[in-house]
C-alpha cells in the first residue's frame, strides 16, 4: 500500500492542509479502505467554518466515503480485501482522526460498512447510506411514521405529510421513503430541480423560491398535514414553518438547530436530533438498525429503487476538498451530491 495522505484541519476555522499522515493498521473489528469516493455533507463545512460541533484538533473531517477494502483486522469475518463498500463514520469512529473520509486510506468499523454489489456504484452507495439513515430515524423513529416495505409501495394510509426541501439530498430520499411507506407527500423545490423532485413521486411540489407570503399560502392550501419534516434546516425555513403552525400550534421536525429557534411562537415546537446516532447508537433501535443496514439499504440500492441526487464528481483529489467545502458554505450546492476521489492527484 502506498503512503497515506489527508486533508487536515489543524486548528478551528483554519484552511485544510494536505499532508502525509500515518498508515493505519486495522485493529479488532476494523478494516482499511482504499478511499475512492468522498461523499460530502453540509455538516463538514459547518464544522470547519462555524465550529458547529466541539471536536479535537488536528482533525480529519468527512463522514461518508466509498472504496475497496485493502486489509482487515482481527475478528472481521463478514468482509475481505477487495470488497467494494460504502462507509458511514458512526459511533466511536466519528471523533477519531484515523476514520475521517478526507484521507486516502482511512480505517472503518466493520459494523459501519455496507457491501456493494456489482450493480451499485460507489457514489450511489456512499451518497445514500448516511442520508437515508437520517431519513429512517427522523421519519420512522422520531416522527413515528410507518416503515416502507422493501422494493415495494405500501397502500395509501390516508395521511399527508409535508417534506420541506425535496431537492436536498436528505429531502429527496425522505420524499421517496414516505411515499413508499404509504403517505401522501407534499414537498418543495426550486424550478431548477423540478424534474429531479418529480422522480420522487410526491403528490404535489411547491416552488420554494416564490415570495414568502405566496409560498406560505400554497403550503397552507395543500394541508393540513399529519407531520412536517424540514429537510433544509436553515433559519428562513424555521421562521416559515413557525408562521405556518402559529395559528393552531404544532410540532415540526428539522435537520438542524438555527439561531432563530428561540423566536418561534410559544405554541410551535421544533424538534431535531443527530438522526444517524438515533438509528445506530441507541439500544432501543437495534432492530431498526439491522433492518436498515442488512435489508432495506442494500436491497434498495441494488434494485435502484432508492437513488441519491445526481453525482457531481469534482476533479483534483484531496487538493479540491477545501473548494468543495467553500462551495457548501456559499450555498451553491443545488440538487446534487458532491464527490472527490482522494486517489487522484
Ligand atoms: N440532523 C441530522 O442528523 C442531519 C443529517 C444530514 C443532514 N442534515 C442537515 O440537513 C440539511 C440538508 O442536508 P443535505 O445534505 O440534504 O443538503 P444538500 O443536498 O446540500 O441541500 C442542498 C439543497 O438545499 C436546498 N435549499 C437550500 N436553501 C434552501 C431554502 N432556504 N429553502 C428551500 N431549499 C433550500 C437547495 O434546493 P434548490 O436548489 O432546489 O433551491 C439545494 O438543492 C443540512 O442542513 C444538513 O446539515 C442533518
């Protein structure tokens, strides 16, 4: 194996620096992955630029990636060298520099791997894995909506939900998941991503770029809703949903806390969670975790029924990771999932 290299965040809010880093040896239950696809998430930019979470420095960020297993540690029995896998950096891996996606040869925990079959691209696998876990936890565990059948659609259950932001990566998967679980789904998108969101089968799409009063009116007109999920997590969306619910009061679930949460009307409750942790980290949800990782995710990926937003593969290897994070901070990612191959120079 050639030398390992990483894009390292040495101090809070610094720019990433590309340097040689140790070549890790896999311990018990660990594997080394030849990382061929970093799948980016907005949280990585928010950690770098806004210190959204308390982390230790130096850090190697990056929560999802895909590649080929290079070597396996003691006790790993369900994976072998040469397997193509998608990886989410959950549990104890989340805060350990050795497991960060922004490096060529990260470690991964066996329990955080999904084996990809020949039909499934690395990008589709690691682009969906953590975002869909977020959706399962948010919708089925936190909001108590039903689970969908695998590779099929449940009969309509007569309930309607609003998924605000169907063009985001999480939002698009949430629409598909809820529709398959039998819900009528109303969602939103910009015109630029209309055809992408149409493929998710919502019963109604509302243009979220129209003036606020008009947008609010349209959302109200298509209600009432049995549940509301905000897949954007911005201050604007929090305020909008606060206004939507202010009349009769109510609760919505969101992807992110914002500075305006404290200004919500007293009768409106906003809930949010680190959803992947809810699914994979809580003892009470072990059955849901097993269903997700061993049945629903691999089978939905293999059939192509569940798909991520289109891939944007940015050239330039680790050298382009900082640019991608900057693009996220500038709010310029629209209707796509962004990847970098750290093996490139
Ligand atoms: N809590 C958790 O466990 C968890 C897990 C995963 C993600 N998240 C959070 O969930 C959010 C979405 O993540 P993601 O990866 O899905 O993001 P993403 O794919 O990068 O989202 C980009 C999309 O957001 C839409 N958008 C941006 N601002 C908007 C606004 N004001 N109104 C409506 N749409 C807007 C844009 O749609 P148009 O271009 O069509 O306008 C764009 O396509 C982020 O805040 C992320 O940090 C939280």
